[in-house]
C-alpha cells in the first residue's frame, strides 16, 4: 500500500530583499546600535589632531590598547610635528616598539611630521585631499582624523566595519573604498562618523571575526547572518569583550560617559624600556635635533626590548 502523498504545499523560496528594504533595515540597525552604544567613541587617546593622526598611523596591525599604552611616552618626547620631524630614528623606534612594525612606522611618522612642518605650517591639514598626501596616511586614517578632530563626517572602513556590513548584507564589496561608497549612499552624511564608531564597537565587543556572540546580540532579529556564531545565550555572553564583558576598555583616558574601566598601562618591563628610550630621546634632543644617536641610538645604550617584540 502506497503512503499517502503529502498535501502540504511546497515552501516558496524567500523573496530577495529589495534595496529599499535593505536600506530600512540598515537604518534600523544604526538606531538600535545607537541605543546599545550611546557612548561610542574613537578608541584612541588623543588631545589634538596631531596626536590622533600619529595614533591612527600606529594602530596598523595592532590594537588601539597597545597604541594607547605607547603614545604617552611618545608625545612626551615629541609633542609637536616639529619635534617629531627632528627625532633620532633609533630613539623613536624604541618608543613605539610595542606597537610592532616599528621601523616602518617610524619612517611614516618622521615623513608625515616633516611634511606637516614644511608644507602645512606645522598644522595638521583639515582636508582629505591634503591628508592623504602625508606619508603613511591613507583614506581610512584621513577619515578618522577628519571625523574626530575636525568634525568633518566620514566613514571609516576598517576590518571590523567591512566584516559587519557584509554580514548584514549591506554590500558584498571587499574593497574598502567601494564599501565606503555603498554605505555612504545608505545613510545621511550627518550619521557617517557615529555610524562608524557604533559598527566598530559592535564588531569588537559582540560580532567577532571567528566566533560572533549571536546569542547575546541585541540586533540578532535584524541580522541575515544570525547563526554563524554561538547562539546559546549563556555561552554567547562569555564571548563578550570590554565593557560588555565586564573587562577594561582600550583607552587609558576614556570619555566620562564610558561605562567600563580604563585600560591598564604598559607592563613593568615594557614601561621600563620605554622610560629608558624616553630618556635617550630627551638626551639626544638636548644635544641638538637630528644629531646622530651614539652607539646605535637607544638600542645601543642597552634598552631591553619588550617581551615578544621583534623587528618588523
């Protein structure tokens, strides 16, 4: 006897999301993130455009925390573009060694400082087309500086931003410039800078690269990629980072409304190495800007590198 054929109608495939529906969903995600992260901010410590520019260049291939632990001594030694342009390269390398790739970054910092001194009267320029002419400064870095030091709206497409907008199906583009153009067309210009902060905050705290905490995500109902990560709420909560996970943040000097604890300073050994490098930089500065570092600079004076740090 044959089994009775099923009388239920086959499920129709879901209709592709229209562009208008995607735009509405994207804007709702932004509104939801604004409620989740009302304190979203740039996670680099800075007091002026020059410090933000330098910190952003240093942030390549490392964490904002590492940069924030490193820059106090750097800016104590070289507070202005003129000071930094005259630095002995070996001294600067020792100061920024904890951020990695310190030789390449030193070349960029010396070059951009000299360009600011020589071409822009010692002031960081406030236009994208000028910023991207500086050594080591690309479009992403320029947008960070413009949005947070000059109040010029911009979209910052870093690794977190690109990953999340693709998970949310706002775009499938991989090229950062194309991602920026697509997202700029979804949101009004007035939202660009804060949108960037919110998306990056979410990527660092919840929507991680390898194991997103889907079960603890406040915008899960709006996410077409829900389920790529841990969906069990209890397990997902253990994946949360920074203030969402009860841990210190990345800034040593966070804004007053930040609900988490400040980041810790450098460890004792690294701090001692940096202090020796700072003393060397001051000694060289007192001896004449741009003078050759005796015995190979700070390294030749016996400054111990931080653990795990190597040549770029």
